[in-house]
């Protein structure tokens, strides 16, 4: 039976290979990185918050207007639906009278 060679070309034990190549104590790689945060003053934060609140109020007002429009359109649809239903019933009565 012919076996194909291993496809992994990396060294299976990095700690031993580091010891053999350098003859020093191995150091583990540092995978943790730190992120520097932006420093903002209290004034900047309060300005950002005030802007956010005004945008929030504008969005709420817009949502209320949309709700009013939807309720108006819904009531108009209901009225038209009733009228169409009445006209269909009247048409059926007329067809029965003709026949």
C-alpha cells in the first residue's frame, strides 16, 4: 500500500525547535494586542449626547407622522373595501333580477 506524504510542512513542536536553534529559553508569542482608546472630554461627550437626543426626537416625530399616515390610509382602504363589497352585492342583485 502506497501512502502519500504528510501534507503538513510546519514543525509539530515549535518549543523544541526554538530551543534547538537558539539554545535560549523560548518565549511564547504574544497574541494579545492592546487598543488605544480615544480620550474625549466631558464637553465633547455632552455635545455628542445632545446631538443624539435631538436626532432621537426628530426620529420619534417622523415615526408618529408615519403612524398617522398609515392609520389614515388604512381607514380609507376599509371604506373603499366596504364600498366595493356593496357594489358587488348590488350587481349580484341586479343580475338576479335580469335573469
